[in-house]
């Protein structure tokens, strides 16, 4: 079975660059998505010094400077793409409301000060999310669409010194890497609803 590589692709002024938590140190720049897809197997084989095959899951990011902070929205191009795009749209609408934009950037940030939101679905597992963490330490916030037009967000942290299950900071609640985000959401109280399409979840 091919090794799963989560490829994080971000647009920059002169093209795209790709990184991966499974390939620390990889930073591959290209001018187009078609170029990236044509080269990625060879790039990964060179990086790991071994042949594939590699099962690549693309995650595309969009970066915003908003409300005095930096916010990134990440969406996976997989079988749940349509549902993830709905989350992406709702986050985008929330960014147009000043109070909600400030609330969104107030979440946990990664090593470079970005609030990263992962467009998620209830069937995603904690393990799927944990595979997206930078192994040097990271913070991600999942966003899940609930009743129209709302989303629910839950922050997760990973510390370099923590054990594997500590990546999500909730092992004391009895969750495992196979637990779904739906399970987490069902057992997490909403502590501060915000007017419009964004709710903060503890």
C-alpha cells in the first residue's frame, strides 16, 4: 500500500510552493498546479531517497491578512471536496464581518503566527488531522459546517515534546486517532455563539 503524503500547497506571488509534514524540509516551488502534479512523485522520491509509489493528498491553502492577524484556510482535494468547499464559503463569509474576522484570528496560531483553519467534515478522524501537523509543533483549528449557515470551530495543538496522541491535546477525554471529529463535536459544549456563520467551541 502506498504511503500517504499530505501535500500542503500555497499560492504565492510567483506561483505555488508545496510542503509536507511527512517530508520535513521539503519546500518545492513551481509556477503552476499542472507542473507540480507532473513533478511531485519524482520530487518525493528524491527527497526520501527511495522510489514510490506515494499516495498524495493535496491540501490547498489561501492566506489572508485580516483584523490585525494572519489567517489561512486549508481545504483537502479528496472525496469530501464538495462538503469542504461549503465550509470554505462559510468561513469566507465570516471574514467579511469585522467582529467575526477578529474572532477567527484570535484562535491558536502556528509557529509563524498564522491561524490555520482546516475545512473538515464530521467523518474526518483525529488521525487524519494529526497527519497534517508540522512535526516541530503546530496548531490547527478545524471548521465543520452545521445547520445553515453556521460553522463550528475547534482548536487543536501539537507540541514537539508530546506523545503521538498528545497531538490533539484531548487524550484525557478518551479519544484516539480513530475518533471522528463528529464525536468530538457532539461532546464539546458551545461556549460563545457569534452572530452569523461562526461559533467558537471550547
